């Protein structure tokens, strides 16, 4: 299929999105992040997004990987695929709001995500939930042990800062 310009439709669409992101980059002076749908395989075909081309205009790329964290297999696969495609700093957003997953599952997800991401965000929509989670993660010795066993040194540093602000 081709566009009115005669260009292949996928290429035309990717060019339009790239142009838009370039225009945004040129019009601002602050950092620019790009949040992507959690599909590392078919971004150009499904969304018109040529990740390699648009990456040069952004400072970081983020993916919200909201799912059940009772089994972290899919989180591991998606994070790994994105990490291999993204040369920029990569952020993973994990859902930690209501209904909140059990702490053990959130910690498992954090351990997996931290192996691929430059930044992991625990997303909540309520300050109270964030404060409760922060308290629970920083005070629970099982969490510390679990993260030590998996060499999650960056996460352990965060927990230490939360304990001693």
C-alpha cells in the first residue's frame, strides 16, 4: 500500500511520526522522553514508529509494563527485547497501585526490571499507596535478602536511602 505521495505507507507513516518528534525536540529546551506501547517487535508496523530513527530526538525511552507480576516471565521477555533495541536510557514503569500486587510479586518484578532498565518507576496514583509501599519495601528484611541474592545493588541502595532519608 502506498500513500498519496507514492511513498510506501509504512515508510510515510514512520516519517510523519519522526518529523513530529523532531519538531517537538526542536521546540523545547528541557529533556524529552518517549513512552512506548509495550510491543518491542512490531512498532513500525503497528504504530508507525521507527525506534532507531526517533531515538536520536529523545533523552530516554519508557515502557509501562503493567501486568500480573505473579510470574515475571513476560516482564523479563519484554524488558529484554526493549533493552536490546534501545540505545538511550531505558525506563520501565511497573504498576503498584490499587489493587496492589502482593509485595513479594512487586519485588520480583523490580528485580527483573532492574536488570534491564536504567530507571524503574513504581507507578501509583495515590500518595498514600506510594508511602505504604515505600515503608514496606524498606523495612522488610525478606525484601533485602531477596534483592541481595539477586545482586540488585542499585535497588538495595534505594531502600537504604528510604530507611535513612
